[in-house]
C-alpha cells in the first residue's frame, strides 16, 4: 500500500497568485522543474488521469465576486500516482476555503492564525498519516475579491488551463447589480475559435455569461488530443449610475458607498517622468519604455506641465523646469527620450529628490495652476546601486520632502526590482504601484497605467455620513479621483438610524434572497475585504513595533472571522476526524508582493526558480574528468575551454587547451598581500588580487582567499576594483560605485563592465581582453569562512609579447604511475625546460556551482607553482 502524502501550495505567477494542491506526494521533482511554464501550470497534472469535470462559477454582487472552482478527477491507471490541482487566482483575491473528497474521506478547510494552524498541523504529523491508493478525488476551491473600476469598467478574469480535454467543462459568471447593468462584454482573450461558444444573457439588473465548449470544440485541431483552452477568460461590465451623487447599498448590517462622478472637466496636471536608464534596462525594456513615452507625451495638453528626468549612476534632466505641454516642447522631449542609451548603475534616491525639487520650485514660483494635480511617475527595473542604496533611508528621504499635494506612482519593470519597496514608497506618498512585465507588450502596459491617471477630475475628496449613523468606516478621505475609476467606502450601519436611501434596510436583503445566484452577505464581506487590505498596507508603513503589533492583531482577528487567507493567517485543511491535516499559508515575498510558497505533508516547500544568467561568449566547458572518475556538478554556468581560474584555496587552476589538461597550484602568502595575476606592459593591462584570511585557522592553517580584484587599463586611465561588498570604477576624474544588489552595465572609453546581480562581473577591454570575477557569499555567522572572489581569465586574450603572469606555457606530461596515495596519480611534467613531479587529484571549480563548487581533475604543482609560472612566486606578491 502507498502512503497518502499531501502538498498544498501558493506561489506568485505574473499578475496572479497560484493555489496548488498535489496529492500522493510524488510531485516534488516536477514541481521544482519550472522550465516548461505551460506544463507547470496546468489545472490538473498527472499521468493516466481522467478529468471528469472542471467547473468554474463566479457570483458577482455589487462589485464583489465569490468564485468557486470544482473538479472531479479519476485515477484511470493501475497504480498509485501523483495528481496535481492548480488554480491561478487574481493577486488581489483572498482564498476563503478549500475542500476535497479523497476516496470518500472529506477534507474541509478553515482559516486560522498561522501559529495556531501550524501547531495543529504539527500534532497531526506526529500521529502519522493514513495509507491508501487514491482513485477518486473531488476538489473545490473558493476565493473572493472586489472588482476595481478602471477606464470606465470592471474586469473579472478567470485563469483557464485545464491541460487536457474535459467531458464536462463549464464556466458560469453571474452578475447582479441592484442599480442596473449598463453594459457587459466578453473580450476575445481565449482565441477566435471560442468566440461562438460564449453566450451572454442580460436583463436590467442581471447578467449570465456561460462558456461551455464540448469535447470537439475544446480540441486544438479536429484530430488533436490536446486542449486549446489555455488563457484568461475575461468579463467586462459597468453599472448604471444616476447623476453624480453616488450609490449607497445597505445589507446585513453593513453599507457600501460607491462614488464615480463622470460629467466633470479634467483638472490640469503637472507630471515629472523619472525614467531608469541603467544598464539593466538595455534591450526590450528600454525599447518598450521609449515607445510608451512617445505616446504618453503626445497626450499632454497645453494646460499640462511636465518634464523628464532620466537616471543611471548620474541624474539628467531634459529640462530643469516644468514646461507647458506645447507641441514644440512635446516634440523636443520625444527626441530626447528617443536618444536615451541605457548604461551604468541605479541612483533612485537622487532622481526622486530632483523630481520633488522640480515640483516644489514650480509651485513656489506660481508657475502651476493651484487647482492642478502634481505627480511623479517613476519607471525602474532594479534596486538602487549608486548613491543612497538603503531602501528605508530612500523611503524616509522621499517622505520628508514630498508635499501633501504631490503624489508618487511607481512602475516596476520585471522581477529584479523590489516591488514591495516601490509599493510602500508609492502608498506612503498618495500614489500606487504596478508591476510591468518585461515582454513584447510592456509599452501597452505602461500606456494603460498612464491612462488610469491621465485625467484627474477631483482632488482632496472626503465622503461623509450622518453623525452616529455608522461605525468602523474604511478609508473615506481620498487624495485624487481619476476619470473612469471609483471611490468605495464601507462600514457598519447602525440599525437604529435611518439612512437616506431609496429603500429600507431589509429591501436589498430581501431582493438578494430571491436571486438564485447572488452573493448574500456581500456587504459584510466587502467591508472586511477592504478593511483587511487597508490594514495590510498600514502595517507595511507602521512607524513603530507597537503600532505594527496592534495592526497585526486586527488583521488576524478579521481574517479568521471572515475566513481570508492572508500573509498572517493559514488555511488548515483537515479530515472530519481531524486525523489528517494539511497546512497552507502565504508568506510575503518582498520581491513579488504576494504569496510565494508553502508546504504540507512531509515534503518541503515548493522550490524557487533557478535563474541562470547569460555568461560571456567565451564561457564554455572545461576539461572533462575520466569517465570512471567523473563527478556530476551543477550546470548553472557554461565554462570556457581556455580559461585561467583563481578561486578559493588553492587559488590557481590553469586550463591548457593545447594538451587538454588542467594545472593547479597555490601561492602561499598572507592576508593583505597583493598578488599580481597579469601584467602586460605592451597593452597597459594589470590585474591584481588582494588576499583576505579566514576568520580563524582550520587544522592549524589560516586559509586565504581573494577579497579584492583590481583591473587597471593604463591607456584610458580606467581602474576597476571589485570587492565582496561593492564594485567601483574610476577614470581619474569621475568615480562610480555599484553594489552587488542589481544588474547593471557601464561603458567608459574602451572598457565595458557588466554586473549580474549577486553573481559575477565581466570586464571587457577593447573587445579582446576579458576578465570575469565571481562572487561567493557565505553564511555571515560561519565561524571560519568569509565572503571571497574568484577570477577567470581566458587564455585567448590578445596580449602583447611582453605579458607576464598566468599565460599558457608548453607542457608535456609522461611517466604517469600510482602515487603514495593510491587515489592520487603521479607523473612527470616538462615545462619551460623544467622537470616537475606533479600529483593528480580533484579541485573545486565554483563557476558551475557557486555554493558547493564542482570537481575538476587537475595536475597539482607543489612549491607554489615553482617551475610552472614565470619567475619566482614572490614576483607575484
């Protein structure tokens, strides 16, 4: 009999979170292999699995949606196997429940505080798990979200990726809006072949959208066995509005006030665009940003004022002052943006300071309309690497100088950026943040965001209610209202106070009870949803630990009462007898701003994606070990066929491609000494490495490593120094400093530097000399080891005849025989007229696996490389 193992998971997927459930515990290898995105996120995964049904139902009542995903699965194979249930949900949604029926055993979910849930889960683990072969499984997932109005409509998205043909496949979306529905549509997001399969039925107050393709209609082609359903099913709608007074709905002792006036003239706006042009923006990111800016600038009117700041390690202004949006100024700004060339580091702090100063100066000089709306729009793809790099300090600096009438909007491109930081700095300064995905439609994403904030209609809005008529009101003061959006305020209504509404308290509840597919209790859940979302935002900005603790307690209490899975609560799924338990929680990931992973059963949490950075073109494979002695290492890096490697202790591994062998040796020295690795007086190149020592001796020996690698190119006077904390470059007049915290590129005369975040630095001189420095981070509390560097220098670098250092000599090896240690072969090496006794063994190469290294087979030369290197080893100190 097979043991029943259960794994539950949440992870970030683009603009959605993902709920993942794996049953029978054999999924661990496939879960960690995320190379095939399509396969990875199929709704049902497993071999010999028959999906009998897959049904999605959404009930939207007064802009609040309750979605249920149900699936019935049969193990049609003859043996036990893994079955995966995967549902992508909108990022703003809260999971509220998950139930399943496994071979007649019912599992029901409940939301609890994380510590409580984990303790209960630990008790179940201590008792062990039931055995059994899984044959029939029924899954049911529930989640809730509030619809946000953007550009004049609400959009409800459902992620459909069944991964196979399903006999009973159906999607139902029911909409009930008491004030009436003005329009409903289903954009063609799944493909042309499904246009005729979507049916929309609507009345004044209700709409029903159904998508029910049969087996033949689901096929990719007439004879295909694969499903063509793979994408986002979208429903877009808007509601009927009477004038500009707003809409008040009262239900179940709670009220919701919607406010979306439309017949207003846009206010003038003052915008400073702050654009990251660091080296990491090179390529599609910059191209798409420039394309978007061309269209955005074209939208400016003569009543608007604007300027453009672009920044890398330096900060530049297209115009030091705000200027009116005339056709001449717009054309000039478009030319400026078109000519931007990304390179260098990321100085976010100084760029934002300059932007605020520009707005303050314009305001003080009376250059802008006092009714106008002033904002900064920041576009960046990475963490700060130059100037002030502490995120907390940057946040404080911006908060200190920003005026109440200014807003900051942050757009984070890609996943290198700390989105959590961008979100905090925007929310704290009356703005919002959005992630932009670095792909072919990034320009459209940027334009769509700008469209949301391009037409401000009101500023400094406060929604008020009769005194003592309400309590526990959500945010009711708003800095700005933009055309096409909506302001929403919710709270608890006092039943002994009469609201000035078109009906009494019970009228809406009575009407909801009549509606078969409405979401009763929507007002109560919407109030809790808005409150928890706002508290989570407040918690991230809490100035003190005491304040943060109080907010945390409120979030947990509300989340448990209303059954929301949040970063502070967990979903405990247990059998009716409580002997079987699964745990799901959603830890906050600062880079992604969402839940990132969690585990159950005896398996570990889902593995993260292994990001492989593109290495320089000269990086390929190194010497292979004899087949009988091969040791497989990580293949994260492709390695050079001709490279000299200086890493760890021993320090030197020299690859000799002409004889297809590696030679290893160490130069004994002490911490603080500087070793000269390459000197070429003909080209003016010098490469040095300074040693650092381990924290304490190990087995009587103090190990040494490289702590700094310096490259000096005399013709251009450029010096590059790479340390374990930072990278710096100077040309004698200007100094540039970067951290390892972000990817960046910089060019200075004939020297090019490419920094890959927390990985390596590539230095290229005149396109014919290359040096790569690899960063090794160790655990800070390691009692012995320290952070260190490895340096890799190709032998095919084009030096002059005057070069001295680690250059390939002519070598021959003969008389190979068993040594004193039977595991270490010995031989005689002839090199430069010298005869050397060498020993063959394994050494670590850290380019493949930075943490553990990978073994390579090399001949070790004793006595500090004597006879192999040029001159005496002291020549290198």
